[in-house]
């Protein structure tokens, strides 16, 4: 797998390339401008020389004679223009050339003749080359300083991120050991998110440990009883095999039921970590009817409700759905065949009052069919409801009153 690139190196490399590109464009512009200024200076100087020759009537047929007379008459020109010209040539021509080299000037003598003054442009190239060398030297110095400053700034900027990475590698979620890692607002938000994630992970690990601890505690006694029963049966050569098997199956069922109850409770506790949301109690009850439709049909059960008074609650939806499932499973499993389950709804008091005719236990075994009233009551405080059951004169009465804020 290809190793990911360092963000800090990527940013620094992008900055270096951008800086070099920017300075190169700027250097090209400055060099070009300097070159044009040299050409303008030479053109201007040649123009001044041509005007002096014409003004002082130093015109000769031979260009060397013009140059000699000019040197005698205007001796200061020699020193002044040596810095610009390698050699100046004079000539008198009868027409302008359409294509002419750069360092050339024409001045009209009369209507038919022109004084042509020209010099080599090598001096421009020499001065330009020296200028570019100095420019590159300054450019490299400035770029190195800028890159150095930016590198220090970037290193300082990424220090909080390296701090967070080091903290994550240590996998510590204790507040006392969490470094500050102060930086920008984004870094601070990332720090809070990491802390929340580690705390969640810590809580999940703690929950797993609690599950094993509680499971070990709950099934310790049934397992001890089963082991003792096995030991006694092994020692008794004349023991009742049928009774032993029946009692052992009861022990195994006890262990299985306790594990089911424990997993059911822990699943609901996990669901309660999620955000609350609005639910309709009518929809919850209708969902239960739909879920258990095969059981209702098999037992020929009918369920009626006065849903003219529906009400809504703001609760942990999945957790509440599992509790309602457990409640209705217990009702459906232990309702007399060919009977009616009546659900009385009191919206003002946020209460469900369910009445069913008691029948024999059902053979169907569902996920939470062994939860029982005690386990549902155990969750009442956490999910903010009151659960009450009562058996009377062949009927079973179930009352659930919710204490969460009602939503219109």
C-alpha cells in the first residue's frame, strides 16, 4: 500500500514551487524592463550625438572623419558614452532601411540625406547578463529567507496536530493525561472530537466488561448447581436418569434465560446512547400487531384499540420499541386462544391499559419472550415509564404510563 504523503511537506513543497514560479515571472519582467531601458538610453544617446554632429556641422563623407572631429569638438562625449558604447559608426545614407538593427539612429541632414549613427548591442547584453546575475543572487537570498520563515511558521502551525497524533497513539482517554494541543479553532474542534470518540470507546469497552461481569455473576449460581448435579449423578450409580435430564434441562434453561435477559438489557442501554426522537404510540402498537401477525392468526387473537386519542412522545425510539416488543410478546404468548386483547388509550394521561384473557403458555419462543415483567419494570426509570401488571378473575391487566414530555 502506498504511504500517504505528509500534509506539511506537501504544503511546503507547494509554497516553494509557487514562490519560485512567482519570483521567476517577476524576475523575467524586471530583466525585460531593464533591457528595454538600456535600449532607450542608447537610442537617446545616439540621438544626442547625431544632433551634435549636425548642429556643429561636423559632417564628412567618411564616417571615421566625423568621429574624429566629434571627439575633438565634444571631448566630454568620449568619457560619458564609453560606458554605453563599444564603438560608434557614422555614415551618410540616402534612404532609411526598413529592417535595421536595434542600436541605430537616423537624423535628417536635408531632404535627401540622413546621418546614420549605429553601435554594437553587445554592451546591452553584457550589462543585462551582469544585472541578471545580481538579480538571481538577490532572488535566491530572498527566497531562502522567505522559505525558511514559512517553514518555521508551518512547523509551528502543525505542532498541535502532531501533539494530537501522539496523544492518539498513546490511546489514553484520561482527562488528566490529555495534552492541551492548543492551536486554531479547527484543531480545537478536532481535539474535542477525538476526546469524545475516545470516551465513547472507553464507555463501550466498559460496557463490554460490565456485560461479562454481570453475566458471570448471574450464571455463576446456576452453573454451580448444574456442576453439583452432574457430580452427584456421577457418584450415584442408581440415580434416576429421567429426573436428572429434566432437572439439568431446567438448569440450562435458567442459564439461557439469564443470558437472554442480560443481552436484552445491554442492547437497550446501547440504544439509549442515541438521540431522542418523536414517536407515535399508535404507530408503535400497530407495528407490534404487524410484527406478531402470525402469532395472532395462529392463536386466533383479535386486538382492538380506541386510537381516537393517539399521543406522541419524545424518547429513545429503538430502546422504547424493544420494551414495547417485550411487553406485547408477554401478552401475546399468554393470552387465551380465540380471545380479544383490548387496548384502552388515555392520551391526556399518556397511558395504555391492556386487558387480555389469561391462557396457557405458548410454544413459540421469540427473542425476548422470556424477559418477564420484572425485567421490563427494571427499565422503567431509565426510559421514564411506569409498568404495572395484575392478574384477576382470569384476566391479565397491563398498564403502561409514560412520563416523557408529550409532543403535539
